[in-house]
C-alpha cells in the first residue's frame, strides 16, 4: 500500500458515502452558498460563546452526514476530528455528544484531509464499516485565540485572511454510491522561518509545494492526471507563491490549480487575501467540489489541505511557524 516515500495507495478505495456541510452568515453571502446543507444567520447559533457555536456546527455537520447516509450514530466505528481551538475542544465536545469511538487530530487547517486520509487507511485495512471524519472553525473564536477579539477592531494587513465559520464532515464506507478515495500523500513539516500570524498563506505555501511534489514523485504523476488540484487555504498571497515555487522547480500546474480560500467568498467580500480555517477546505471539498463530481463535471481531483501548526504560546515565545500539507486523491470510478 505504501508507494514511494510518503504516499498510500488504497486498494479498496473507500467510498465517500455522504457529507454534511454547515456555514455561517458570511458564507451564506458567498458564491458557494448553494453547496451548503445548512446556513446560519447568527454567528452565535443561539449559544452563549463562539466556542460553543463552533461545537454546535460540527455536531450539525456530523448529524447531517449520518442522516444523509441513512445511518445511526451507533453505526459509526470511529470519529476522526480536530479543530483550531486549544486541546481541540470543539471536536472532543462534539464527540461527547455523538458517543462514537473518537480519535482526536490536530493538523490545524490541514485537518480535513488528515482525517480523510487516516479514515481511508482504517477503511482500507478493513478495520471499520463506517468512519466519520470532520472538522470545524469559527471566525470569532479563532480571532480571540490567535489574534485579537473582534470587538477590539484591530487593523489587519492585506496578507491576512478571513477564518471560515463552518464545519464539514464525511462518512467513509466500504461500498455505496459516491466518489472514492484512492490515494493520500502525508506531508512533512516545512518551516521557512516566517513568524507573522497575519501572513499564513506565505508560511504554508512551501509545505503545499513540498507535498504536491512528493505526491507526483511517489505516484509518477503530473498535474495533467487531475481535473482539479485544490490547496486548502493559501489565499491569494500563498497561492501565487506556490505557483511561483512550482514553476521555479519545473512543475507545470495549469489553470486547474486552485485554492479553496479563493473560492468560498466573492471578490467584493472584505476578506483581504482570502479565506482560511479548518472549515475552509472541508466545506469547499465536501460541498462544492464533491457536488461537481456527482454531476460528472470532475472525475479525479487532488485536495491538498494546508495547516500552520502554531499556538498562542509559540507565537508569544517568538517561534517561527511550522507548516504542513496533506493531499488526498478523490475520484469517480465507474
């Protein structure tokens, strides 16, 4: 199953049986609004904290995925999830509600594909019948933890990004209708010495490039083997850096190399360099991209979710930002 140095090829090709995608009011104004299962007009979701609202969205995404699959919570063998909050509390508290065996993950904004890759590994080894993979983020909870509370009204530079308020979940199964996961390339830490939390795209771009090149090398593939290649949340700044680096390394990507952080919002929404957050790649992939695959518009895609593995403590200690990217191949197989 291991091919090359860091890529798994799944012989059983687990199927993405169903997904659940939830968003907030800002996401409801974006161009992909129709691809969400549920959209909220209140960022509080009736809760008394943004962290509780984030947990609620993750619960809703998971419940929607289970409902659409025609399953019950008791049918899920493993729940793989993570988020951006300290000690991944949104995922752990959602797991408490779901009551499923739980594996907590932390890949920051790369968690969606980290979970999908590890879930597919479990499925490929026939260690489960159904695996639920999920993640979530909330703009206000992330701002409060990593930068400044929104009430502070601090100015941001053009390189900053807007954290997606949303949640995405997917159920993997042995068989059924839906796109299948055929391979995954697990990334390694890449740290270029950047320490600015308002320039995550630049920090994460080299990690995305490293994983893309490893994926092509391990599987002897090129960008032409895919109908779409999407990074997670590099935004406009990071995406251009990734394009330049790949071009410098002689890797041709073509016009079908896109970024989820540039897709989820309109150009006239005040998101500066684009979107970010664990829910960015999760909602765009599990909603918009998979819907396009179900319509037959895309046959084979490579999703490269990126993550900045910093914490408030590491930033206060003036550490640079270690970054990572995990890539998953999803394809329609007739």
